[in-house]
C-alpha cells in the first residue's frame, strides 16, 4: 500500500518549530533520515510526528517505533500519550476527539519498544511457522551463558584434541594455564558473528587477506593495494610536510643556519625517495631505504657563532625533527620491516591456522544451538536471528509491510547490520518507502557493542538533501533512495559552549578520524534565545603541570564501562587517609573541587527552567569521567571540601563490601581451605575477630592452611567466637547439600541477621537491598537449570574476573543537591548547566592491539605466526595493518565521546587534565591554525588532551596552565578560608567555637600560593646554613586539639571531623566555657560519627533535664527527656535507648554522691600549655629543648562533677571494643587526652581532679585513669 501523497503544510507564524523541525515532522513519501545534532529536540520532533500521523488517520498500532532502551520506549509512550491528551483537551471537533480517545486505548499495544522486544512479539505471533518452541526461556545472564560455554568448550577439547590442526591451534594461542586464552578467543569470534545477518558467511570472510595462492607479488595482494599503500602514502606525506616546515623556518632564519638546513634536507631526500618507490610499487626498495637509512648527527653550534645563533630556536627545531624521526620509525615498523617475499610466506602459512579458528568457532556455534534447543532456551541474539528468519517467510514479511504504515527508529547510528536487516525486512520499498530514521553520527559511542555507525553515514551521504523554502516547504520530485534532513539548531547550550564545540571539531573531525566531516552542515547553531553572550561563560581548558606527570598518563583501568577500584573494605573496614596526601596525588581532582567551591561561593549564575537567573547549586554541576577508576578519589577529595556527590557506581555489585562478605562465606562453606575468603569472613561483622587474634592463630600453626590453623588454635586455646564459626561452617556445609540454593542463603541470613547488621552502616538501606539481591540472583541461577553452591560460586568468579558484573540495586530517583559524577557513556542524552570533563589526559584503551589476534568487524582477522618448534614469533603485516585501521576506528569513537561530553553542557564547560612539561612544550611549538589538523597528528593521539593541546588556546576556549604545587597550596588556602568563614562546620569543636562569643579568629592571613613547609625549610637552610636543634618540635602545630595531642591521632568517636584552626581566647583567663547547641538529627539513618554525637547529646540533655527538675531522680528525668525531645530519639532503636539508659544508671550515677555542688556537661575550653605538657612524644625526646615553648590547646569535656574540694572527670567513648587487649590499647591512647582535660579543670577551678574516668558506653565499662 503506497503512502498518501500530500504536500507539507505551511508552517504557522507562531509555530514553536524551526523550518527543519517542521519538515522532519511532516515530510513523507520516501525513506527519511534525520541527522539530529546534540540538543536539537529530536525526541520532541519524533513525538510530534507520531501525533501528526495519528491526526491524519494513521492508527497508532500501525507505527513501529524502535528505541535504544526500554526506558526510552517508556518515555516515548508517555510523551505521545501526553500530546494526544493535550490535543483532546483543545479540540472542538467531536469526531477528532473520539478518534484520539480510541488511539489512547490502542497505545498500550502499539509497537513502541526496543528491537529485541519487537522481535519477541514477532516470534510469539509467528514462531509456529519455523517450529520455534513457544515455551522458551530467554537466557539473559552472561555469567550463566558462560557456564554453558565452558561445558561446551570441554566437549570440544575432548573431541578435537586428537586432531593435529586443533593441537597446533592450542599451542599457538594457549598459555601456561591451559587453553583458557583460546576459549576466550573463540567466544569473541562467535560474539562478533552473532551481530551479522549471516554469521557463517562472516566467519568465512575472516580469511580474506590470506588467500595469496594466485598472487605473484606482494604488491598485487588486496591488502597492499586497498590498505597498506594508501595509509603509508598519507603518513609519508605528513612527514614530508613537516620537514618542509622545518626547512622553511631555518631558511627564514638566515644563512648562518645552512648546515642545519642541510641536515634536515638529507632526511627529507630519503623519505621523498621512499614516496617515489611506493608510487612505483617498488616495495623492497622502500624497505631498503628505511631500514638502512643513515642519520646525520645534529650539528653543534661553533663557539665562534654562539652569540650569533639562537640556541633555543635550534633546540625547538631539533625537538621537532626528533618527533618526525619517531614517526619514520613507526612507519617502518608498521609497513616496511621485512621484504615482500617474507610477507607472502607468513600469509600463506597463517591461512590454515585461521581456517582452523573458523572451523572450531562454527563447531562451538552448532553445539551451543543444540544445547539451547534441547533445553528450550534462547538468548537475545536468537531473538533477532529468529525474527530475521521469520521475515524470509513471505507471509510474515507481507503482514508487517502491509500493517506498518511507518517504521521509525531512534538512535539509528547505534544499530548493527543484523538489526538493519530486520528493519529492512518489515519496511516497504519502491514508491512506498516508509522508513523514518533519527540519529546523530557524531554521537555514536557504542562500538564495543558492535554498533555500526557507517550504516547511518552511508544514507547521510547518499540520500538527497530535502529542500527547504522560506515561503513553502514542499516535497522534492527527485528520485532517490531517500531524503535527509539536518537539525542543526541546538536549544540546549549557550553560544559560548557551541562555539567551543564547533571550533574543536572543525579542526579534529573528518572522514579519517571521526568517520564524518565536521563541515558547515554539522556545525551547531544557537537555538536558545534566552542566553545573552557573556565571556564569563567561555569554555575553559585547565592543565595541571608537573614534571613527573604526562599527557599520556593512564590509570589502572581503561575499559569504558569498568570500575577497577576494589571497595571490598569500604566502610565496614576502612582506613582514613590524609587530606594533604589526597590533594597532592590527584591535583586535577583537587583543582575541580576548588573550582566548584568557587562557583558556589561566588554564586555563579545560571538560568532556571523559566529562563530567569539563579545562583548555582551543587545539583547544577556534573563531572564526566572517561572511566570509573577515579570515582573513589573524587568522592574523597570532594568530601574534604564539603562538596556532596552522587556517583554513578555502575556494574560493581560484587565489589560492594557487604556482598563480598557473603560471597566469601559461601566460598568458605564450599571449600574452607581458602585462606583469603576465610580471613575475610573471620574479620567481618559476622564474627568480628581481631587482627591480633588472627595473628595468634597463625603463630600456633604457621605451616598449614589457615583453616587447619583455626582448628589447631581452638583445640589448644578455645575461643567462643571460633567455636561458633566452626559450628556454623560444619552445619552449613551439610545444609548446602540438602536444600536449594535460595533456601540455603535465606537460612544463613536468618541465622546471622546479616541483612539487618549491614542496615546499621552508612547507606544501610542500599546495603540491605544489595544483600537481598543475591537471593534473586540465586533464584535466576536455579530457574535456568543450574544447581549447586559450587556452580553458583563459579558464576560469581566469572563475573568478577571479566568485569561482567551485576548492577547494584538502583537507588530511587531523588532531587538531591549534589554534584553528579558519571561516565561519558552514562551522560549520553542528559544535560547539565555546568559540566566538568575530568581526566582528559587519561590514555585511550588500546589493550586489544597488544593481544595475539586482532579481530575487526569488516576487515577480517590478523594474527602473528608462532613457530612452536623454534619458539619464534613472526610478525604479520596483515595484523599490523588491521591494527592501524582499527586504531582509526577506535580513535573515531573516542573523538565522538569527546563530542558527547562537550555537548552535555548548557552554560559552562570546564575541561581539566594533567600534562607534562615536555608535552606542553610540544603543544606550544605547534603552528596554530584554524584548519583541520593533519591526519597523522590526530591519529597519534593517546588521550583527549593530545587533541585539545594542539587547538587551545583560541578565541573560543580559554587556556589556564597551573603548576601542581600551586593547585595544592591554593586548595589548602581555600580550605582554611572556608574554616575561618565557618561555612560548613564539620565537628563539635567547630560548632562550639562559632557559637562562642568569647572566642575569635586571630589569624586571617592567606598562605602564599607557592608555600610548602619543605620549601620554607630549604630557604632557611640556604640562608643560615644551620640545622634547627629541635626539628622534631616543628612537626607539632602551635595550636592543637586535645584529640590531636594524643599521639597526633584522631578521636575514634569522631574520626572524620576536622578541627577549626587559629582559635585563641580574647580574655586572659586560662579556660573558658560555652554551651553547645542542641542536636536534632531527625529520623535518618546515622553514620558512626552522628551516632556518637547523638549519644553525647542525650547524656548532656539528660543531665540538664535533671538539674532543671532539681531532683536526683535520673529515671524520672529520663522519662521527661523522652517526652520533651522525641526528635532526638527518632534515629535510635529501642535496644540502643535501653543500652544508653542502663549504662548511665548503673555506671555513671554511682559516681555522683549527694554532696556534689554542680554537674557540668559538654564544656569547651582553650588554654596555653608548655609543649612538654601537651606532647608525650616531645617530653620523651631527650634531645629536644622545649622548655620555653608554648602551645594553644582546645577541646570539649563531656562531663565533670564539681564537689566542694574536688572534681571528678568523666569522658564518654563510643568505640566498638572487641577484646580486653583492645580496651587496654584505647585506654592508653586516651590517657594523654584526659590528663590535659584534668590540667584545664584544675587551672580553671583551682581544685584538684581526684578521679578521671573513661566511660566506654558500648562496652559497658568505666575505667579509672591515673
């Protein structure tokens, strides 16, 4: 059925749509490709087109609308429903209203879904035509599929190991650990094949370059003519062009530089001869010239000419020549490392190996299909392949081509060739073409999912550009496969952001790198008229310079969706790290933190949804990262600056500490003779065994496995926790064999209360749900026919090893005022007022290029040949060529990732990275132009910075270069200023000091930008040439909190709290007090710090309530307290409240006799003490004279009871105490603290402190301290 032929309606004058959007909404009569640039409103256009179709009488269920994700499909349905309802409310035509209401009823059944879901509907409806089992289960879990793959591989090994071809293959690609590497290779080849319409045909094509039987010379082979020669020509031209530039510069400098001209000209002549030989296909002569080229030494400057010649100029010329020399070396190693006959021979002897790889992959494919058929299983690939097979049945193809009036595809740039075949199979051809495709080639960033953006590009280049007339938009009469419409207007971003994007990509993106030209048609055009041009919104590139850093520096992990950080000890067993260390290790993150804080403090303005200016908040900022490897550092450093963050953790479920503990327990139950998971379980909250006890266990039996050592220790010493552990393991090992996996894990949870335990930690709800999600995973595992604890552990091991993790439980969407941190892939489709593109120096992931085999989507497969007899590896020019070609494809995708990240910003874009001095010098030496950068330069990039460095600075992007030391000192200065301002107090001391009128800040001097302690001491040494005799004393600040004095450690009650600096009393009294303000934490889940604060607050309020009631009836006062301060108790459970009550009544009240004159609580003080009195470390150091030194000390005393002639001091502690040894260690640690409290009280009250007590609330112990 042909489409109705009608003209595009005249656009109304007050229409909200641009001419091109209007055209995209109404154009029909042919296939239509809409190239929708970032922020161009493509989703709105697509939804409006659907409404227009419906209003013209097209049934909603006759439209196929394919989206990339289920979430996008749901959003599309919601948009269409909203538009139809809006139209119903506005129309006065009763017939139209009835028609629209009818379409609303059909909407739930409309074909609006992912392609997988559409294929599933097709199979459900027509599967009987291919005898497809309608009761199949979809095998969606990759780990479970891998178990099947492993069993199939075991079959193949057993079946083929007697065959010489297979054993040779195993020797070629196996390793010391067996054939796992070969297994992974076969899986990868199979995975690539499944994205093709005809997997077998694609597998057969892998040998395409190795059929040289009919080639008499190497230069006649397809790979030489199609790939090697064109690429080598381009590289040679780039080398010659740069030699020309150098000689031009030297000639311009004068005759005195002639011998340097001669030096460069000698190298130029050699490469020019290579170019001539290449054009004549004299390959061996190219090899000879490059392999045997001589290099003249760089001339020295004669002494007689030192004053006449510019040494810096010559040094820069030398640096450029060395860069060219490196490129010549790379050219030689890629294409001209051996003579022609060598390459022909390697290709000839490699062909059988590749043929065997293909044969084994086909066998693997057949066995996997048999396995699924026998068990009524299908996977997502089967959905697509089965649908394609159904469309080969005329009845099915005719049904969809007749039923579907239009086939609409969103994100068309991300489909593969198999999916394209399915879409073609349901679409009409000839005069009735009915495809509508929307996408943006520049935003195709899913190559690792085998997306093929060239499908989009082919149509973009071949389709006619639909004409646009300002008077009337009408259909073109030209005959072609389709029409293309470009939506270039960007309604998201400011002029300043768009200018920077256009500038960058006009110089970086073309058909070679980026796979499409960034010409005038691709330029972004400002569409949002709310924005007023303002240079303060200009894009900024900030580079942190360090002699030890590098623009090519990489982190631990380079996979686009990986988070390699192991958080197995996160929160449950975390070690604190120093702020200064973090700032120094990650200066680029530190810089971002200071910049974000500056934006907040200065109230940088952005537009709200109504187009009105407002001060920026944290929720307006996003930090985009190439990978998740730095998430932990970002979270830590941002927290140091009081910046709240919402981090996209991604697929890291099995790395969460609470899940790691349970998995470790399952591993121990399955096999207790595994030391690492065993120790993890013993240390975990399940048993809480201390490091000291673990050491004692090992000492008792140092030579056996740790499980044997545990049993030995138990026989000799006995320990109730060890007894419990051994009893549990014995019972659970028996139970695991008797019940299902789900029942087994549920039983463990009931016995250990572990889900409830983790709920008490930070982010408790999320942890609880993560632990419970393991049961769902176990249920899915058993539903697919798998059984047993060991098999389940194998699945989890696979997920961990290959980073194919389960996603953590998703947190509910909340409008939290925090900075969003996410990957570039995760940000696609989103927008933010302010964007920081982080780690632009991070190296691209080229790991695949170092593997034995290079596998490509369209250009086959490349291998090196390994002679197993002589253990010699012979490099292959096919492999090197495919690596060069594939590298361009991956660089193209990285460039598109840069485009995606830059176009997320609405108003301001920051790009931040680290750079070495050498790299910075190379950038500065480059001849800046506005032209497209040379291909060879762009393809040499290893990071975003290697592109941006050659473009910036320019009129559209501001460059800021900062020394690493300056970043750190500025950050410290900012942190100190924030503390002075009291903006966001983080501790009890800070809150007290801010509220105390008698205490003030006395030192507001800023720290010089280049200040460091080490530099300052070096300057002193240089000036005076002497050593300060009390060097150790310089390590103690002149102002210390009592918690800092006790061995300069942090009070475990408040391990994350920082102390406000530079506080001093303004009256000459030795000690001053103030009242701490009430604490109200509400009903939220408490961190350990907040819980400690709350315990102290309850005891303070309890004493105050007792005093106000003028009674010694503490029980009565407690009841009154609970009635009057209900909000204080909301975050505590009844058992916790009971513990607090019993401890105070039984342990504290007995210390209060009837003749006391006052009970004081939570009193802050500051005082001046001799250094020796404050620091045991200095006191014990006989070489240090500190007799005249003083130190300012401050702190907060929890409680003291004043009698007529004496004082009793009490300090509460909320530590978790697990043993008597640990209790003794804590008492020793807090002794210095109590001594200083005692000194402060005695100075203030002129009375002796006759008793000092440490009150450990959770341990239910009160210890007297002498």
